[in-house]
C-alpha cells in the first residue's frame, strides 16, 4: 500500500514537470515578442478644465468672533456664563455683550462690557431643564453671535412635614 502511493506521487510529480516544460517550450521567447511588435504611441496629456463658475473661493475666517460657554454643564443652583470677544484672536475691550437666556418657560436678558482680556462674565440661576444661551456681541457697528447651553438641575427643596406615628405601648 505504501509503495503504490509513493509511485502515484512520483508519477504525478513527473507529469507536472513535463507539462510545465512543454508549455515553456511552446511559448515564444520575450526577444521574439519584442522584435515582432510595433512601438506604442506616445501617450497624450489629458487636461481637464472645470468651468470657472463651479469653482468656489477659499473661505475667509470671520475677523470678529464671540465665544460663549457656561461654567458648569449641569449646575444645581447657579451658573456663570462667559463670553470672549476677539478680532483675529486678539481680545477686544469695550465690546457690548448681551446674553439672552432661554429657560424653559421664560427668557432672561443679562449684559456686560468686555474687559481688557475681551472677557465678560454674568451669574444666573441654574433653572431646571435644558437652557440655551444666545450671546450677541457688538463693537463699533460690528455684530457677532454664538450659542452656549447647559442643563439646569435645580433640586426641589424638601418641605418639612410632621406626621404622628402611633406608639405600640400606648393604647388609645
């Protein structure tokens, strides 16, 4: 049994080698191919010209910006709201900043003027629920806007109650 498997394997290997040898001999050589072919034409350059109206200019950064944020994303009693007004990243002093605080059910407006660091801060109640703050800046006729938000989590104040608990040792 071992001998017949070995003979079969040797026969398979010899047959495979013979097949590859015949295939290699029947193929034209690379030298024959290159001498019988014509040279390829020189590739042409392809240039795509998009229509001018489809091009858009590179966007320009806004020269004046107001940044806005809250001191705490989930305050429980009060929160500080901050704004910073800049001109190409340099703080602007003397800009008027208006905070429009949109509490669930009502709006509150607070304002201030930026200091030498371009900053202004105001304190407000935390509220209860999502609060959106629109921040508007104005300076020498220039206006800018941004939005901040926080989620007020004012906890209800417990109301003291008195209850009487019957005592098991006293009979009514």
